[in-house]
C-alpha cells in the first residue's frame, strides 16, 4: 500500500506541473493565433479592390473587444452593436470561432482608401490584453504591420509583455 501511494505521488509530481504548463500555454496561444488571424484579415482587406474603384483601404480603429478581458473564456459576438468597433470587426470579418479570454484591439495609424503613394505610409497595430489569473496585472501581446509601397507588410515579431503575468 505504501509503495502504491509512493508511486501515485511520483506520478502526480511529474504530470501535474506538465499539465498546468500546458493549460497556461493554451491560454497564451489564443492571443498569438487570433492576432495572426487579425493581421491576415487586414492584409486581405487592404489588398481588395472595391467596386467604387477604391484600393488599399483600411477601416478605422476598433477599441478593445470585449471591453475587459476575463479570467474564464467567454463567447463574444464582435459584430454586436454593443461593441464600439463592431463595424470594423465586421468589415475585417474578424469573429473568433472560440470563446476568448483577451480583449482585442485594432489600430491603424491612418484609415481610409488609396493609402499607397504617400510619403509616410503608416502602420497597423493588433493588440491582445488579458488578465489570466484575475489579479489586475495584464499580459499584452502585440503584432504590427507596415504599409509599404508594394502593399501590406506584416511584422514577423510578436511583442509580449508579462506573458504569464
């Protein structure tokens, strides 16, 4: 019996920390994956030629949606009128198909159309903020993209501040 308890203790000592790390990594991967999706959708929007003849367009900023991050993941309708940036999320087609823990925002340095051909082409910031353990300290994940003469150039780098708080 003592041997069995000892074996169970060893197994728990090895697997519980691994399990907890995996849960934390899954929480963090949400932000990275959805920021990449935002960047991809923005690149597609930017490359679209509109029926009005307008090209190289970006919609206006979308404030954090949901307004506050949550410890537990929650279903959020980014297209709902209650969210200040709903028209932008809808224009980009950004609607996560999974519950989210983070607040997401989209901020272009300039919006509108025909953004190519200017001296300062501008940039776009995609941000996720979360409070994974409810202590008021937020993790911040950010991707950026620049508007180049030949199109939308996403940055390869994901900037992270207080990854796991």
